C-alpha cells in the first residue's frame, strides 16, 4: 500500500516538474536525430529525454537481474546434480 502511494507521489512530482520546466522554457528546439529533423518545444524535448533515459535504465536493470537469475538457476541445477559425498568431502577438508 505504501509502495503504491510513494510511486504515485513520485509520478505526480515528475509530472509537476515537467510542467514547471515547460512553462519556464516556451521556445522551440531543433532536433536532428540522423535520419530526421524535428522542431519541438524545449519542455517536450526535456520530458522525452527523461523518459528515454528512464526506459533505458529500466531495461539495463531488467537485463542485469535476468542475468543474475539465470546464474542462480544454473548454480542450483549444479548443486542438485552434484554427488553428496563430494560436498561432504569438501566440508571435511575445510575444518
């Protein structure tokens, strides 16, 4: 419940900040992305850059978590298929 409220407050703060920056920067900006050129308000360009950065950061985090989860699954499979005697022998040698 608190997590949802906090997420909503952060989302509202981001929307308020973008509206504030848009009102402070009424000019337009010429964007050249290599294959096309766009004219966009500065506030919209700022919000789009923020959104694209957030999406790329989220994608990066998801890929990182997926890699860790795959490593955990692989290690669990190896642990389940390892002979019990070997695991006990390693423990005995350590102490």
